[in-house]
C-alpha cells in the first residue's frame, strides 16, 4: 500500500513540475521563436500526466501493492523497466539514421507488441496513426524533424 501511495505522489509531483516548467518557459521565453510551443508542449504533457494519474487513482490502480504475478513485483518490474530502456535507447539511436517518422512508428510498434501485448494489426495501426499524426502536428508547428529514409512531412 505504501509503495502505491508513493507512486501516486511521484506521478502527481512529476505532472506538476512538468506543467510548471512549461509555464516558466512560456513566461520567460514566450517572445522567442519556439518558446510558446516548447512551453505549451510541457504544459500539455504535465496536464495529460495529471489527468491519467487521477484516472488511475479513480479506477483503483493505486489501491494496493502490485504482486509479482501481475508483473509489478521486483523481478517483473525490473525486467519491464530494462526492456523499456532498451526500446528507448534503440529509438534514440535510430532517429537520426531512419528519420523521425520511421523510427517513431518502429518505436511504438515494438513498445505495443512487447510491453502492451497488442495484436499485430492493432499495433501496426496505432503505431502508424501516432507516427504520422505526431509528424504532421510537429511539422505544422514549424519544428524541424530528422527526415531519414522518408522525406515527409
């Protein structure tokens, strides 16, 4: 029980710090090129984290300590974190080489298949949707992304 309360507190503090940093960037660097976009992105990220944390609390996700059978114990949790870090390191390594779009689709495909246990069709559809959607949003915001193999958008 203590561990889940600490996790809830950590996620809440992280959400507040992220949103606060976004507001600081907007107020201090809002007049500079990209200052509002960067700050707005952090505010949005902090708000999303706070909303998801509160939804998780409402659903009872923080009611008791996760056991080893659910993958939340020491062995399961350490393995999942290690796999997550390996996937993230691969994403960081591949982004300059393959470009944002391809590496983002591969990142989410791997993440959804390995850690989310999604079926292939759903994982491919969601990965493509997020990769293309985020590339379009970032391009509309004027951000320059690594192009790589596919010079789009």
